[in-house]
């Protein structure tokens, strides 16, 4: 039960690490019944495993952590990941939006390629083997399970975050890191929809605003403006623009949605309403936004109905329509629950990890990879790419350390 390296977590980060530990006696411990459960459900089972385009465009996709991710992503780029799977016989399909999938559109093929590479390297993968406690000793690490314990010279914690716990990503990696003295930034939902207090747009559920425009306020102070596809749900907002920026949202924040078509400004709408005369307000609005959107806005406006013509609009009603068409206000009631979020924000503090090696600054021989770290990317393959890049970097760092020690 003595190994050169133990990897905790058989997700994309852990399996990619194992795939790069040829000649290293390696054990992967996975608490779930089957490995890579979260990978297998990603992209609705089709597994959007990276994104196309220059790697330099990736860095800004990780919020405030762009500097930390640069070395790992540059060391094992999206092109390198595609080449890795190509060598394993898995060809990539690049969609028009830049998302990269296996050509088969089956996540199982991505997992199979990783599993086969681990098997080729002699990596032992043990499922239903949950690591409950870890301890640093003079000559390595002890990892304790329910009835078994294992020992290794090096340890990689790649146990994922705390979203979708039924897949094995249950936050236990944070507990193990904390046992070794690491600080954990509070886990919170990443890539999460938002629920709106007293939501008034439920009739628009299913409506998508391509290149939608959203302004973000906190305590009446403007924080940012965002642009991207926005989806109206029965209870709030979703879509890439919301998911990618949910890391910045808090309960009580105000979001203002621009409902106008891309080529329409508030001034254009105001001019149309002022000059509309006998034209129905609803029809003028329909020229500047979707018909469905115009109908809902008219329903919500006080003193306006479907038959109201522009000449009958009061100054107050016109002001209300202009304001809400251009900046429809909504207050965030809550974010989606962590257990159902697509990713986890928060995790092992990046201040305590070397970005050039994924090594702990506190504990010699300890490394981290993937979602267990306080790194969360945008939707579209960026989180899985981070798992692959950081897993590969951690493995290379382990190999270098073992070679320097003469252990391999």
C-alpha cells in the first residue's frame, strides 16, 4: 500500500494527472461508485471539453484569477488537449460558437481515452475508496479510508468542488486540504442562474436576448455592464451572460435589463413614441423589441393597455415605458443552490499554491488540481480545460520531484 503518488479524485483533473505519470507507481482514490461522474454528465452528456481559439483569450475567462491560471493553461493548451485526445483515437468536433466536443458527441469517449491512458501507465484506480483523512509524515503522506490506509511520497488533491455532490464532487477535498493547514475560500455557486424577487417577467419564460445587455448595481452603485445571451426563466435569469458573471452577483443586487433590439437606443424609442400619434403604443414597442416583450411591458405599465395610442400617453407613462424598456430593474433574491450549480466558486486559497507547479506553499510534496482550487471559469469548456491543464502541471511537478529525489 505504498505509492510514489496518490491522487484523490478520479475526475478530469485527477485522471489527466494519472495520464501523465508513466513510470510512477500511482493510486487514484475515488469515493463514488464510478469515476468521472461529473465529466460524464457535462454538456448534457456530450462533454464540451475545451474551447477553440488562441490560449491567450482563455485567461480572462476565469474572473479575478486570470494571472494564476496563465502558466498551467499555457503549459497544456486547448490545442495540446485536442492533440492528446486525437492521439488516443478521439477526434474533436469544433462548433461554430467555438465549443469543442468529441466527434461522437459522447462524454463516455472522453472518459474512456483518459481511463485507457491511466491503465497503460499502470495507474491503479480504486472506486468506493473515499479518503477521509490525510496526514503529513516525515517521509510522505498517510491517507486514511474507512477500513484501509495508503501511503505515498507525493499527494495530489483533485477531489473537485461542492456542486453536484451526487457525482462525488461533495466538498470533501476542501476538508482534506484544511487538514493539511490550507485556507479554504468559502464555496459558493458558480455558473449559476439567478432568482429574482417578485419576478414580473415570467410570461417571457423561454425568451432569449442574443447579445443581451445587463447593468449590475449594488447599493445603488454601478459595478459593471455585461453583454451576452440572456435567457428569461419562470423565476429569473439564466443563459451564458448570467452564468458566466454569476460569480460577481450577491443577494440584494439590482440588475437592469435592456429589452431593446441591438440597433435601438432609448432616444430612438422616445422619438417614435412622441411622433406616433394614432399608432398603438404596443405596435411602436414591437418595432423596437420582440412582440411578446412589447405585450408584457404594456401589461405592466400603469395607465396603458393594448388599445392605447401614442397621443394618449401621459408624460409619466411614457417615462415609465422608456425607463423599463431600456433598464428593466430586477432585484436578486438568490443564486442557484450550490448543489445544483454547474461549477464551484471558492476553494483552496490561491495565495497558498504555486501557480507554476500547482504545489502547496505550506506542505512539501502536496499538489492541487482542478475545481478544488479557488478557480472557476466561464461556461463553454473552460472549467474542464482548467482541470486538464492543472492536472497535467501537477503530474509533471510530481514527476520532477521524484526524479530529483531518485525515487523513479
